[in-house]
C-alpha cells in the first residue's frame, strides 16, 4: 500500500506500544535543519532527534561514510577486530586527553547501555582490588541516565521508577550544586560520583564552580571514581567536545551516545587506564555494540565537529539564541531564566510549556521540553544564522498566541 494512502497516526496507534505521546505529524524526509511532512510542509527542526542528528538531516559526510561502510560489511560481532571501531575510538580518545595516556574504549548501542556498563566497570574496578564493599554511587536529583534498571536506579527522578519494583541498590541522590551535602556523603567507601556536565532532561541545570571543585577534591581525597555522562552534552552540544573539558571536571569514566552515531544507534564508554586495567575478558559484552556502520558515521561527525571554525560558529549561534531569548523574556513576562550552554539551551516558562511547544509546532518549529517548565532548543550544531533568526521569530509568534 502506498504510504500516502495510509493514515500513519492510526497505524501507529494500532501497532506500537503506547509508551510515547506523539505529535500528529508525519514526515517524509529531512534536509539540513529542516524536516518535510507528507503534506509538503517545511518544519524547522530544533529537536534533532533529541540531540542525535548533530549535523542535521542528510549531511553528506555522514551519508557517504554510511554508504561506503555498508558496501564492506554491516556487522562482525565483537569476536573479531572491527576497523571502524578502532578509528572512532582513536579519534575520540585523542579529543579527551584529560583521561590520560593509556585510556581505552568500550562500545555499546545506546546511552543507557553505556551508563549500565560504566556502573559495572566502576564497581568491578574496586572489586578487583579487594574493595568490593565500595558499592555506593552518588548521583543527583533531576538527573537522567537512562531507562534500563541500573541506569534508571542512577536517575534522580522518582516518577520514572514508579511501578517497576525494587531498583538496584546503593544509589544516593543529592541535590544539584549542593556541595556541602556532597562533602558529608562521599567517603572512603564511595565507589563513584556520577553526573551529567549539564543535567539536560532534568531542567538544563549547569554546575557552579564550587560544585565542580568539590567533586574534584572528593575524587582526590577518597579515591572514588567520577563518571561523566556526556550522552547529551558531548560532541559539541555544550559548546566544547566534552562537558568535562568545558567545566574542568576530573573524571575516570565517560559515557557517550546520541550524536555519537550521527543518527544511528551507538554508545561508547571511555575508561582511564587504571580502570581499563581491571577489566578482564567476560566482564561485560554486547552483540551489536560498536556496529561498523554506526562507527563510520560517528567518525564523520567527530571529524566535522572537532574543528575550531566549526566550534566558533557554534558559539556564535549559541550567543545569538541566548540574546534572542533574552529579548523574548523582556517582551513576554511569563518567560524567565535562560539556561544551558552551547546549543543545549532553554528558557523557563510560567505558562504551560507543553502549550508553548504545540504553538511553536503550529508556527513550523520543533522544540522540546526539559523538566517541568523549560522550553528546550536543540538545533543542529551547524545551524545557520538565518535559521536561528527564523526560529526566534517563530517562538515570538508562538508566544503571541498565548498572551
């Protein structure tokens, strides 16, 4: 049956488990910062698959990498050497020198799997040294680390855990930027402190300097590990290749996904040498992790983003958006605090943010939410000045309909 003759919304409701509330939009294709509906409408995409399509839609370098690798082999399993994995691991490790020499990578399929692996590796690190009692992992209220059981246990959002029974234990959730409580909690029995450089899903919360300094101090004092969740902040989204680098956050493990695969499923864990040295064959595994086509796409993304001119333009677009949001906040009294960094930005709304997202959609702009009251903007990292200006005008028009 021709796609044009099918009501995809009805088909979706009939065939798929109802775990998502989906907008009544059906897309046919994308190009750059734009998506096109089956009805021929053009929509500016400032969601980018929730920070996945870092270079927008149909980027030639990513497309070419996918085609070239798909003509060689699609899958090998991790029983054999996978050259695209090696290329991507080498380049990403180069861009993270703060992990020190001898750091290693482990590939997964997604962000939640990367975080599951990071939790396992942190605990295995201490167990192999005869300190198996070091189980406690400190995370933060409003954090989001994934939906599988270990990652969900680490997530500091109780509502997401309701109805799923007992979570894996030894996770402690503290308030964000509460350095005093963090100092009282972390001790010589703590396994790890786990955090996002910017708590994106929980409301686009940025760390203050004291918070970062406290984490670095406690890591040094107690010998605990620090796990940095770069799944949304990494690959340029925060304005730098990594949030850990941006905020001078000392760490031992970092997790990556979303933009890493250029639109294909891919996750990754980077391990400081001392941690990697404690991991042995059989400690962890995955069938599909590090798929060669995904790795080839990821390498194309990394090479494009890891460029001073590219990051300079990204910074300019970030400043442009923030200035535009500031003006909108002056115009509309119910818009408030601007949050975030790079092209992970948001503005607080005292009117229902869901209504504003729907109004933006009616104006031809896709935006997202963060937390309960933040309008979140996640444009492609290569978005143009004109596209940013157009997006701001669409938000203005959407706000006007809510006055």
